[in-house]
């Protein structure tokens, strides 16, 4: 029987989503109980929290999901066909050298027709600031970063292999609505939710191919409370004078912690001092588990550690 590859020492990031929770992962991990059976991450994106939790041994099993089928396809391939995914990415990446911009446009048009996971991985790696954008029809519509060609195939293969070594055999990827995770979670599980912002002044968050039905989201959280589900929600935030999304209602009885992330790289480049603050909400059942573990909950925290690499 072949030996399983060693687990990575540092956190791999095969899917370089802008807005990934890599910088916040250490704080989020502190709010996971020590006895979690399964960690659900139904708005998975780059999976930064799942990867960090797996490395730290904070859950025995993992379920990653999204309603964007090609993104789930990337995760399923990393879990079950990592070599094939890396091969497909390499073939797409190597074909771009004659005319990188025309190649990106062709891959984007093909993806919007075929929804191929490997093509999506290439588009994310090549697009401007890794800032994934979808239009209202769910088509990828971000432009390429013409200064670079995206992560090299050898580096991408190492990251994909590292995720496979870390999660294969104890994780599964599902194309499903977040509500399915909340309903499936048992009392000894934890659900981490990072839904799309409702946007500045209520606009749609283009990082996601679907928007968020806020009244339904609140109702789903209330139903999860009634079932005693432990969950965390990264939701509203602010940067300077801009606010992103409303507070979750007091009727949910959630513990809210404001996480001071620091200045964004864009604000620094523009000479601004705007600080980004994100909110993390904890469900009543999770608060009870953490307090039973002796975890002190704070109303404010500050990111101090470097992002996981």
C-alpha cells in the first residue's frame, strides 16, 4: 500500500481568492471548541478556515461546499483527483505564452459556456488581484492581471498535493445551499459561514455568483439556534467610512466580536489610514461550549499574527 504524503507544515492556498479569511484564521480557530466532530464551511471559497482547522486538529471531519458547481469541482478534485487537476491546470497555463491576454479571454469564454473547474482555477490565479467577480447571470467577468501569468504549475501542484494530503479521506465537497449544512449539523459539529456581503449601500457582492437573501438567512440562523447548532458567522464590516452589510439582529442572541484587521494593502498604497474591521458572530450553543471549555470571549480582537502561508 503506497505511503500517504506527509501533511504540510504551512497552510497551502491553491485557490487564491481575494477576501480569503487567511489573516483571520487564527482568531476564528480560537472560537472553535476542542470537541468538534465535523466542521462545515458552506461558503468555502479558498477554504482558509477548513485548511487551518485541519492543520490544527480542531475537527475530525470536514464538509466544504458552495452553490457554484465548478468551485466545488475544484475541491472535489483536490480531494480525489489532485494529480489530474494539477495536470489540467498546467496544460491551460502553458498554452498562454504566445498571447496571454487572448488566451485568458478564450479560457474565460470557454468557462462561461462549459463551467470547467480547472479553467476556473486558472482564471482565479490570473485575474486582477485574484478578485473573483461574477455578473448577475453567474458568468465570470473579471479581467486578467497583465503584469503576471498566475501561479506557476509546479507551485500549484505542491499546494494541491498538500491539501490532498491534509484532507483526503476525512473531507467531502458538496454542491449545496448553506441551509443544508445548518440542517445537517449535529450538536457536536460546528458550521462556519462567510456569506456574501450585501455590499456597500446594499449593492450585490460580485465575489459570489448568487446574492444573499437576508431575511431568509436570519430565519435559517434562528432555526439553527432552536436546534442547538454551533455556528460562527463572518458577516458585516467596515473600512473607513464604508460599511458592508447590516448587523445581524439582536433577536438571534449572538455574541459579536469586532476583529480589527488593520489597513488594507490598497489603502496603504493610496496613502490612506482606513482600518478594516470585520464582525464575527457566535451562536448561543457555541458560546456555551466555549465557556464550558474555559474560553474567554472578547468583544474586540486585533489580528496580530502573519497570515498563514
